[in-house]
C-alpha cells in the first residue's frame, strides 16, 4: 500500500504541479465563509457569489454585525441559504468574541464554530496553517479513493481516518486538492474518462 500511495501521489503531482484551493479568498475568515457556502454547491458558484458578499461586508466586524436576511439574499443561489447565512454571521461573531478575530488553528476549536464540520475544519487547517495530516473528505475524495482501493465506504469520517493512516502527513492536504481537480476533469462521477486516466492500474471499477 505504501508504494501504491506514493505512486498515485507522484502521478497526481505530475498532472497538477500546483494544488491550490479552488475557492477564492483573501483572509482566513473569508475562506471559512467560502467553504461553508460550498456545501452542496460548486466552488465555481461560490466564487461568483463571494465577491458581492465580501464587498458588502468588507471586514470581519462588518460580517459579524450583518443583517442575516441581507446575507441570505446575497448567498441565495448557493442553496440552503438560510442555514448558511445564519452560520456565517454567527461564526464571525464567535471569531470576535472567542478567538481574537482569527480562525483558530485546532480541530477542537474549529468544530465549535457554527456550520464547521470536520471537512471544513480539515481544509482550514491545511490551507491556512499547513497542518500535517489534514484530510478533506469531499465527494470527489470519497469516490476516487474508493475506486482506487485506498478507502472503503462512503462515511466521510471513516474515510478520513482510513486515508490519514496511509497518506504521508505532509502530502495529505495537497493530495486532497489534487483529487478534487482529478475528479473534475477525469474521474468524474458519471462517465469517467478511463481512456485517458493514468491511474487505471489501481482502479477497482476499471479492473473489476
């Protein structure tokens, strides 16, 4: 498994030398907000919505005191907008009251924030703080790692634990970003482009 994981990481690195987060942001709290909006929504849609949101509320203090109904209006197209708007405002308030205006750097503290689950927390830890072992289990990661035999099942927390056990900690965050890119342009949920896939040797669907 160790050699297999190393080979897959190397191939993904060659295909995607850079592994940036697809969400656009300038500050730590903006990334927190963007990730919350991305739930059940595409990153592309979020990136269309956040410029107007961040322009309307250009500081953490402004976002924390925002009218939730107005935030709902601005994020409406991201879906589940009532829950997302409420979580955004309340989370920003908590950053000010409990964390000195900074997104915290521990899993325990992040999970206290409204709307922040393990997926969001791992992404924030990896992208903001470069925390080793940050594994972001989104739908791409669960689908592709299952196909490659790196994990079993579809429960995000269980897949996260399985991947944390086999991924080099220093590679895990970038690996997850690369898996997302790979899931968008090659190993799609429907109609994967197997003929141009460099990972078919390990794919359980390609080699049943």
